[in-house]
């Protein structure tokens, strides 16, 4: 059980940087109203902080939230 939990957590850890980078790259290519720009930047910054602190599930959630907004544009 512990090994399964560890491997799931390490999977999240590897996914975070990829999602955050995708969000930042996409964000840089799309012109948005300032309010949306600020919201996406805040979500991606929050995702990075969660990743840095080891909370990878929260990091993935925030990065996906930002990507969800970007993909609607």
C-alpha cells in the first residue's frame, strides 16, 4: 500500500512542471483582458508554490484550472 501511494505521489510530482510550463507557454501566446491575465498568472504561481512545497495534487489541480481557462480562449 505504501509503495502504491509513493508511486502515485511521484507521478504527480513529475506532472506538475509539465503542466505549469504548458500553462505559461500558452499564456504567453494568447492576449487576454488584464483580469484574466492576472487570474491565470496567479493560478500558475500558486501551482508552482504547491509543487515546491510537495503538494503535487494541489499543484496539478491549480495548473489544470489555469489550462482550462486558457483552452476556452
